[in-house]
C-alpha cells in the first residue's frame, strides 16, 4: 500500500487522543458524508454564478470543510488499506472508457445515456 505522510500524521493524531476505537469504516463513512454536507451547505442558497466563495471568510470556511472531507477520506482509506493513488488512477482509466471524448466532450450526460 502506498502510505501517505498525512495518513501517518492522522494515525498519530487519533492514537494520542484515544480515538482509534471510534475510527471504524462505518463511522468514517458517515463522517465523510456529514462533512460533505457541511461543504454543500455553504453553497445552498447562493446563485450559481455568484463569486461569493472568493470572500476571505467564505473561502476559509470552504477550505476547512474540504479539509475535513479529505482527512476523513484519508483516514478511511488508511484503515481500509486502500491505496488512494492506485484506486484513483484505476477509476480514471475506467472513466475514460465510460466517457470517450468523442461521445462526451462538452456534455454532462451520464455514461449509460450517451449515444453510442
């Protein structure tokens, strides 16, 4: 497994606080979802063309929430023994087949509805 430096830091962080007992895959998956929802909440009532997210306080809030999501994903992958880089590269390879440029360029249609 390709272990990341930040995963080692998270492991130490959890161990020092005796939180390892709470870090099971179910709890971490729930936490990923909750933190993702907190990120989404920032955008909830904003106009999609607004640049509100460029305001310093808002951008800081977004950075904190996205970091929370990423840290839980990293912790989940560590416990599940998932090589994140390998998993992501494999997924990109699959997506290249599902979304060939010729059929998907410039459109957001789901792969199973692309005109083949």
